[in-house]
């Protein structure tokens, strides 16, 4: 189950990170969040974090750090979405990934 959860998170952030870099929709979303100047850095961090989750299969500490970074990023994403008045449905993916990656931190440290 650990590997499936890690792969799911890594692939999710690989897709989202790529979207941050190349998607016109994500340009609009980051403008809506009020964080347009952080879109590129966010995308790069997500790609790096996705790689970190995969490297974590060999070096668990790297996986734990990557998952912790994603949990922290999603903590702030939930806060931003609440601040701009997004509904629960729009906020729930960030909350889901916050919990998922917090669990992954513990699982990587346990491996």
C-alpha cells in the first residue's frame, strides 16, 4: 500500500507541476490565488518533490522530506483557498493531499 500511495502522490504532483509550468489554466488559477509570481517555482518544486518521493524508495529520508514538503505546501494551499473563499469542493483536493503526504512522511520514516 505504501508504494501505491507514494506513486499516486508522485504522479499527481508530476502532472500538477507540469501544469504549473505549461498550462494557461494554471496561469489563471495562480492569478486567482494572488500568487502569480510563484507559479513557476511551485511547478518546479512539485516536479522535484515528485522525484524525491520516487528516490525515497531507495533513500527513505529523501522520500520523507519530499512528502513533508508536499504536506507543508498543501497546508498553505488549503489556507489560501479558504482565504479567497473557495468552497469545500474546491478546497478538498488540497486537504486530501495534505493528509496523504503527512501519512507518507510517517511511512517513509518507518521503512
